[in-house]
């Protein structure tokens, strides 16, 4: 397995790296940004960020390239994405290791994130031959009516630290086969991952005349974030992050009549009914709550357990939590790495304290780990169903356990939060599962039966409802967000009949 120095060497990460790509690499004029390893707390490397003029160059690159890229046949655009997928395969181990270094998720999850990018590339290649429109029956004789889809334009992509690679691919690779170009503003917590990915794209697109399809502008709010959201040259802003951020982005984009695709907070729940297979439920809850140290938007926050099996489930969970190996995410055998930074530690500690003040009972964990790095124990707290703390998304390895006495009660508690991303039920009852999946059941964008809340496949559209933002990315027909629909009517008769039987003249 590659060590830290080998990872940087393979991906070309030096002591200082440019965070600006505008069809070519530029020396950023913004402040220097240092990326820190949450495992060792040591600096990995520095990045020069984009100043306001650098952002302008990145957008200009996307705008100018779009005029030609949109006219390339979609299957040919797909061939470029196929090459990017192959390049990602070549660097899967190194890029997955870099994600682990910057973000803290274990090596298997880091490489899994790169595999997700590869899968999205494969999906996009197939999609490039399936951007279908509809043929519609016309009420007028000798008229043909149909829908067609055209490229939308340059897209602004804003991503979060917890999935610094995969979420970009959901947007960028789909948008590329749709004929769009883009400008990427990645999280300042994981700048090196975005630079490594952009370098891979640069190597594929070099010499094609389409170097300006995948642009990068690493920068702060003043120089990149606020100008991007307000930029009328970017008809779509796809933003992943907090609800607070989404409100600001959505409002600003709406004011200029643009489109926004928002993937925001999750406060996900698993319902465990009395007829569930407990071993299955424990495994599903364990990965959903402790995987990525609870820093996924789909991480399990609330475990809603039928009171008749609560004690038995708690015993199994506590036993399982005690066996989770914590350590360096690059080490084989580690199942839980560090939180991303000291702020994450502080927020997690504060959430536990608040829960205890609101009547919670600590069942396991609850402490910062006394070792190098930003480590916090996987934590289980039993709380009342009306505890205000469970209305919030806590981005850490905390699971709130709530006892329920019926499926109706469980669904009411699950849906009684502002967020609506992912949900799941563990049950062997067909009636329970079908009710959970019905219109009176889960109000989330994702609903699972006998699997956890995290680990979605790329073939299904990903996203949620309510404060989660309503956006859909990756699979199914989410490609439509990156295109504009056009309704076409062709008259091949010698007459000019009007719709609705109107006679004029």
C-alpha cells in the first residue's frame, strides 16, 4: 500500500500547489491555504488560492469553451469522460489515499469514493447515447411535436469536505456529456484532492482544444464564492453543504433567475421494528453511524427502536461499538478514523453535553480520544423523542436512540424534523415495509428497507426533501438538471390550423 509520501508523489502534490485552473494552470493571486492531515495534525501541503481576477479567468475559460463543446456530438463528449474514468482507475489507490489524508475517512472508504467516480464516469458514457426527448401527439393534422434537450451552459459546482471527489463527479461528469462546461469551487478543507482530480482531467483534455471544460477556482467567499453565486454567466449553481449555506445560495441564485441544485443537511433515521433481524439492524446501524466518523450527509443520526426490543438492541450495539478499531485511516484494519478538525471535535462534544441536559442517557462513548489527531469515540445516547437536540444535524459519530411503541409513532418521529434526506426501516413484515414506503410513510428522498441510510448506489438519483434542498444528482434522469428543454412543433401541411380549435381571421 502507498504511504503518505508515495501518494503525494504519484499525484504530483508538491510543497505548494496552484488552486486555479482556467484551461491551463495559473498561479493564484489569493491567500495561501494549508491543508492539514487530521490524523497527524501536520501540514500536508499548501495551495495558492484564486483572487478575483483568477476567478474571472476560470469563468471566461468555461464560457469560451462552451461555445464549441456544446456542438460536439454527445457520444463524442462521452468518449472524453470515458478516458477520465480510465485515468481515475489508474490512480485509484493514490487518490483514495489522498482523500484519507485530507479528510480522515479510512482507506477503503477513500478508494470507494474514487470507485464511485469511476462508476459515474461509466454511467455518463452510457448516458451520452441516451439523452432522450419525447414525441408528443399533436391535435393538429400534419403536425409533429416533440421535446429536445440542449446543453444549459457553464455550471458552478460547490462541494463539501466530506466527499471531496465523488460529489464533483456526480455533477461534472454528467454535465460534461450533457454539453456543459464548469467551474469548481471545492471545500478549503480538502484542496489537494480537487487539485489532483483537476490534474487528471487536464492530462486527458490536453491538446484537444477543450481544455476549458473542467475549471478550478479554489478560493474564499469574497473572491470566488459570492461572485460565483451571483454570476449570470453560470445558469446553474450546484451546491453541497449546510442548510445555512443552501439558503444563501438558493436566495442569491433565485434573485438573478438562475437555477440552483442543492444537496444540504441530513438528519437521517433508521426504524427498527420488533420483528427485525437484530444482527442485520446492528450491522446496518453501525456502518451508517460510525462510517466516515459520522461525517456523511447520509450518516445515521437517529435510531428509532421499538421499545420491546430496545434493551436487546442496545446490548448488541454497545458490544459492537467496543470492537471498532480506531486509528490511522491509511492503516489496514482501521474502521474509524479521525474527525476532520478541532471544530468538528468541539461541535460533537457540545452536542453530547446538550443531549444530557435534555434528559439523555449516555450508553456508550461521549469522549474525545486522548491520542494524536482529531479522534472522538463512537457515541450512543438514549434521548426522549421530544429532545430538541435531535432536530439538528450533528456532524459526528453520535447516534441518538429513541424508543417508539408503534410504526405510526416511529414514522411521526422520523418525519418530525426539518431535514429529509435518507431513511430506512428494518422489518420482516411486508405490511410494515410497504407502509413505510407509501405516501403516508417516509418523507425523505431516499427510503430503504433492511439496509442502512448511507452507501447509496450511483444509478439512483441522490437527494432529499424539505431543508435538504430538493436537488437530485447522479443517476436516473438527474441529467435533465444540466440541460434546457425545448418543445418543438413542425407543420408539414399547407394549412395553418391553430390549437384549441381557435379560428382567427
